[in-house]
C-alpha cells in the first residue's frame, strides 16, 4: 500500500470514528411549535396550554390586516404581518392562566380578539 492509500484509509477510519462518537451524544429535542391563525377578530386556537420552563415557538399567520399579539403577564408581544410567518419563542416562567390579546386596532370587533394561555407546573 502506498502512502496516499494509507493516508486515505487513516482519514476514512478517523471520520468513521467521529461518526461513532457522535452517536453517543444525546440529541436535543426540537422545541414544540404551535401554529396560530389570527383573523378578524379571532385567534385559532384561542386557548393554549404550556409547561412552565419549557420553551415553545408560537408561529403566527394572518391574511387579513396587521395584528398584534400580547401577553402582558408573560412579557411577550409580536406584530403579525399579513402574508408572513411571525415566530415568537417563549419560555413561561410562572404557572397560571394568562390572557392574550390583539394590541393593534384591527376593526370593530377588535376588543373581543382574545385568548388564554394556561401554564402548568
């Protein structure tokens, strides 16, 4: 075996070894994604249950008008732009039931555009 062949065999063995070692590393679980549709004058779903301390991505879409999403008690808010996906990562730090609402005036039913997030231990 010439030196080039030996180098190739060593390189392949090295990479195979790395792959075997990587199999022992625990994969991180993917964060839960909850899809929420905002439309005049409703969020679907309008009730969400989360676990305290577990990160989650809220993924918003709307086809209507510019809307907002705000949960004052959890310190989160986002603009929801028509035709775009808005992703909001939250990690609830306290248990309870919290109201979310549209904080950008979107028409004559705006004040009823609410929902709840329940955070459990």
